[in-house]
C-alpha cells in the first residue's frame, strides 16, 4: 500500500506541475489554451476519483468499473443505429453487467472468463428469436455482442486484476495502478509526440491525428516509464520492458478500433461527459485492449 500511496503522490505532483506550466504559458503568450486547460482539469478529477476508489477497498473499485462499463455500453448503444425491437435484447445485455462484475469480485475465474463470451453469446440470439423479427438478425446481434465483449468483458479485467492475491510481495491493487497509469500516460505521450513531431499518419481514414512518429515516441516513453514503475510489480527488467511495449502497442490499437466505430457512425467524440476528453468511450478506448492482454499475461506468468 505504501507503493500505491507513493505513486498516487507522484501523479498528483505531475498534475500540479502541468497546472503550473499551463499558467506560465498563459502568462507569457496571452493565449487561453482552453483545450489544454480543460484536459488538465479533467485529469485532476479523474485521477482524484481513481485514486480515492482504489484506496477505498475492493467493493468500491469493482463498483466503479461496473459503472464505467455500464456508461460505456450505454454510450455505445446510443451512438450506433438500432431498431426498436433490439431494445429488448439490450435490456438483457445490461442485466449481464452486474453478473460479470460479481464473478470478478468473487474471484471466480471460470465463470468470469466464459460468462459473456459463451453464455451471453448463446442467450442473446435465443432472446432475439422470441421477438419474431428475422430481418437484421445478424447485424443487430453482432452489434450487441461485440459491444458487450469490448466494453464489458474487456474492461472487467480491471476489476479482476484488483482482486488478485499478492505474488512476490505485490498485490492486485499495485498491478492495476501500474496498468492504468501506463495506459493513460501512453495516450498522453501519443498526443504530445503526435502534436510536436507527427508527420506520417498511420491510418488517415480512421484517425488522421495518429501518426507513426507519435506511436514510436509513445512506445519508447511508455516502455521506459514501465521500467521506472517496476517497483509496483513482481516483473524482472525484461518483463517490465515487454509489458511497457505491449501496453503501448495495444493501447494504440484499442484507440484506433474505437475510432473506427465512431467513423462508421459518423461522429467525432462518443460524448461530452468529460470536458476536453469527449465521452467515456474516448477515455477507455485504449484500456479495452490493454486490460485483457496485460491481465492474461500476468495471470499466465505468476498465477
């Protein structure tokens, strides 16, 4: 827990430094830097809530992630085209969320890992059969199940990670903090390197702002940060470097995947819940990929 408190203090110190730098930039240039200011204010709120909840205990943390999944799926269902008849299926999808997080809270790995990919996969089409609507069956079923996999199943790995028992003196709380901090820092690194050095877009049709230079700069910075934060984990030096590289790459892909969804439905941000950051999907896009990959890597090696 001392390591968690130390890392929390470092995060708050970095945010304080960012706030100070913003004030100096405004004073010297006379420009408002509204977007940057909104982002920093939002980071204060998000970092404060996250640190408070992971320190409040397992129930609070699992409840937070369940709420995040609910809000993410709600945003997803709001922005994709759905039929009136699909609302019945979506109702059952919502009911699956607390069960998924209950398995995570209880640490029941067997049910946790198959509840959505297997049982919900079989249940939702059966429920749709009862509606009697045959047209659009494949499209609507695929939309619901795919959203549940990405924004509930993937994100729920954060909750299960929190409850992992200690290994080599490091618990799940520290591993969770390590993953979330690196994932969010990777997003920041991509933004900074992309804005300052970006020249060659990786997928211009999907996300023009994502550049090769931004990815490579974030990859290097995230890998080094993963090494610096190794004290939160039981990782060896090579394992920490591999974890940093994997998180940087997976986060980049997760961001592009959610961007592809938004391009498909013709929107820029999934919502305006978080000033300067868009909606919930815009904040957890990277975690949808980093959370399951990091969790299963840790689980395979140490558990």
